């Protein structure tokens, strides 16, 4: 395995661990929150709340923005690295292009 494959495997393992932990949390909250259903007081509902996005809409808006931001950063860094990279053999001048003495 090369370093890229090792990195990808490590990233996959971390992501799997995070997803498992998230599932445990959701299952635990679902189990315990139902125990408090009878104790939840009715909260007042100010009219301004109707003008706000729902929690799900807020999450979607935020992740959409973050995705676009991450794409822009990826593009920027890719172009930045390309600026510093040596020219490829195809774009390098050939010996016939060099001025003769």
C-alpha cells in the first residue's frame, strides 16, 4: 500500500467511527427523550418564529454554503499548487527551441 492508499484507509476508518458514534447518540437520545415527553412544558410561540427558517432548512443552507466554500478552497489550492509546479515535459522547451549560439 502506498501513502495515498494508507491515508484513504485511515480517513475511511475515522469516518466510519464518527458515523457509528453519531448513530449511538441518536439512538440514545430517541430512547431517553421519550421518557421526558410528559414533562415538556408548552413553549410560547412568538410570531417572529414563523419568519425564520426551520432547523432543517438552516442546516441545509449552512451545509450548502460550506460545500461551496470547500469547493472554492479546493479550486484555489489546486491552482496555487499548479502555479508552483514545474512545467511538464510537454510544455518544456525542446532543444530545437533554444537559441543557437
